[in-house]
C-alpha cells in the first residue's frame, strides 16, 4: 500500500514538472514569436522606438545654437504635425526631437518623461501636446506604453495614481515585462482587421475619447497636473510648454487650460483657435486634422512655438 502511494506521488511530481516545463517552453515560444512580429510588422513599434532612441540623445545646446526641444504627444500631433516641414521652418531656432504614440495622455507622459530623463535625455524644452481631453482624463494606454515608456517603478506608480486593483496592476506589470502580454491586443486587432472589414471603426466606438470634466473641475485638475509636469521638467533643467492641438468643439476647455497654465507659470501654445477651423479641416472623427488641416496647423505652430521657446542665452541666465 505504501509503495503504491509513493509511486502515485512520484508520478504526480513527474507530471507536474513536465507540465511546468511545457508551460515554460510555450511562454518562451510566445515571447519569441511576439517579439519577431513586433519588430518585423509593427509600424508603431518601429516609429516610436526610433524616435525614443533619438530623444535620448537630446542635449543642451551651446550659446547661439538652436534650442533642443523634446516634443511628445499622441495621434493629434502624429496626424496634425508635419515634422519634417516643422523642422525645416524652425531649424534656425530649434532642434526638435519628436516622440508620438497614439492614445496617450497625461499619465502616459508623466511617467514616460520620467523614464526619458532617468535614461539620459536632457532637452532644454519639453513640449507636451495630447489634447485637453487626454490631458484631463484618467486613462493609461495598456499596450506599447508599458513596454516602451515605463520602468517597473513607473508601472507601479501609474497603477497607484489610477487606483488600479491587483488584477489590473498585474496586467500592467506583465505588459511591461512581457512582449506577448503587451502586444496581445495589438495582434488580435491586426488579425481582426484582416478578417472583418472596417473593424477599426468598431474599436473607435468601443474606446471613445475621454470626456472633459465639468467646468469647475477642469482648472483644478489642470493646475495640479501642470505643476507636476513643470516640476519634473525643472528637476532636469528643462522648461515645459503645453501645446494645444485644435479639435472640434474644444473652445471652452482650451480657455480654461490657458487660465490654468497662467496660474502655474507654464507657457501654453495655442497656434490655432479651434473655433477658427471648420469640419472641412478634420478627419471624419472630428478629432484629428486631415492633410489640409495639418498643413495649416504646422505653419501656425512654426510661427508660434519659437516665440515660446527660450534661446540658449536666456536658459543659461535662469539656471
């Protein structure tokens, strides 16, 4: 009897070890496949990785040289700013390092900027442009951002700020550590895109833009968040500029953001009054500029931003 019990226990241990080994092999295979697909087929990963690596090289300019400017934001800048043209128009006054990732907002860039600074980026000016909705929203991108923008400590900090439960926090940590876990929704979306026509429109309906809080709350939230970003940039010798890309029906919120930025001493750039642009300058979603709107916004930004960016002599005298 004892021998049979011992044999059954031994068999159970063997089976458990075999199962653990198979699971480990499958995890490694999934990771390798995900990493291969990410590097070979993800335009977003390729673009952001390249921009991120370039941004890490940002350094203070010498006297008389163009000011180094780190410009970060979401799809409003990706779709609305013609980067090459902006660089050409402002080459005498600015050296621009753009990093744009779609569907990012305040928390993505609060911790994303912390990591950029921590890993060596030293721009003289940081320009943040995510739109009022995403700046005021309590959202966090669940893919790409944890993998590319966060260290483990940033992931835990973001989870704490957003009051995520243990499951959501674990998912965020796994997205930081695991390529497969981070990109699983991206892979699923790509597969569905090939199978179901216009599936991207369905995802837009399922993930609407963050709503703007009621009037009195806007300034309080904006003031607190602008202060944190201002202090973060200042700790690394950089000035913060908040850039407001135009979106339909955002006039009142933009006005409150201007008041909040003035209260905390952060410069704000509003190159184009949203009320001045009709729907013909936007894509059908009413958020993103079309090619005609992007050309207009880029020209206005090239004219307005250099006025807000301090030259090397001014920066040196303030430090």
